[in-house]
């Protein structure tokens, strides 16, 4: 907050509402089953806009599988 007036302003306003968190198992044909938590963030001024962030528990087999999936995706990207 000390280094960014823009961040300080956004933090004070807290423009994100309707946050939700869910955990779900995802099965990928190359890396197997991953348990991921999805954080759903929606902005209050536009119901149609939002961000979903997926993550695996640190140190879990799902984290390793998610890393492997990222490596596979990077290998096929131009």
C-alpha cells in the first residue's frame, strides 16, 4: 500500500463482491485427477464480468499434476 497509490485506493474501495470458493475434482487424460479450489470473484458494477482463479493445495499431488499440466501446455505453445 505504501508503494502504490492506485493499489491503496482499490484496497480501500474493495471493488470485488460476491466472492465464492469451491473445491472440485477434475480429471485430465494426461495428468489424472486433480482437486482444485476455484475462487470466483465478481465485480459489483457488472454482473457479467468476473475472474475465476484455480489453485491446488501446496505440496499436494494435485499441485504436482497441475505443474505437469502447465509444462505440457508450454511444450505445445508456439
